[in-house]
């Protein structure tokens, strides 16, 4: 019968130490591989973000030139269309608008996304409130309206946008359509 003493006879301090050192080197190698993988993932995330931004820019440039004409079909006459950024440090109002269509009576703030989601729509509600606050501070009494444009709209996001009073802009064949919130939903004025 083997005892604890005879089972451990082949085990020396040097062997245990060598095994620990080998394990330590393997752990270091694993840590290096994990760090390399993390760096690769960060680079992939950066590239994906850049691609998404470029695609978003492409959508803006495709939609913006035709927005004024499309809104004319809904009896809006806008004389200016541009991308706008507000940086009002004094009143702590900071926001960007992908497309701001304006005339003497009305302003239409359009948020353009590849695939709008409810968070994007909620953020556009907040943006509209900031625009209204900024307009009031500058004695701008025009009516502010909002729209959300997207390449891919799920039915629930489309309904959510209209529930919040936004016009919905989405592709249709070679162009796009604008759906006015109707029925139980109405265009919201800020």
C-alpha cells in the first residue's frame, strides 16, 4: 500500500518550482493573446463605426436635396435646408440637426438614421424641446415640427415616431415617401 510519503517521493522543490514557472509563462502568453484580441476588437469597432457614419452621411446626402420638394407635396414651402448645430454655452443648449428646413412660419427638424429605433426617436423629442427653448430665447415664434427619416423602419418604430408626432420619411422605389401622422396621431408642434 502506497503512503503519502512514498507518493510524493518523486516530487521535489525544483520540479514544483519549474511547474509553477511554466504555468506562469503560459498565463503571460494567454494574457498577451487576450490583449491582442481586445485591440483587434477595438479596431474592428472603430472601423464599423466609421462605416456606419459614412453610410449615415450617404443617406443624408441622398435625402436632403429632395426633402424640400417632397414636403411641397404636403403643402409645405421651405426656402432653406441645411444641417445645423447649436452650441449655446450661456443657456447650456447643445444639439445637432441632420436637416433643418425653414421658412417664415415653420421649421421642420429632420433626424436621419439608417435604422431608427425608439431611443433615436426619444432623443429627437429631446432635440425638439431644445430647439423650441433656443427659439424662444431668440424670439423665434415659428412653429417647429419634426420628422424621422430611415432606410429601414420596423412597423413598431414607424408607429412610435408617429405617436410622438413626427412625420416618417422612408424609401419607396427610386425615391422616398413622407407619411404624416394621422388618425389617432397628429403632427406635434413645438
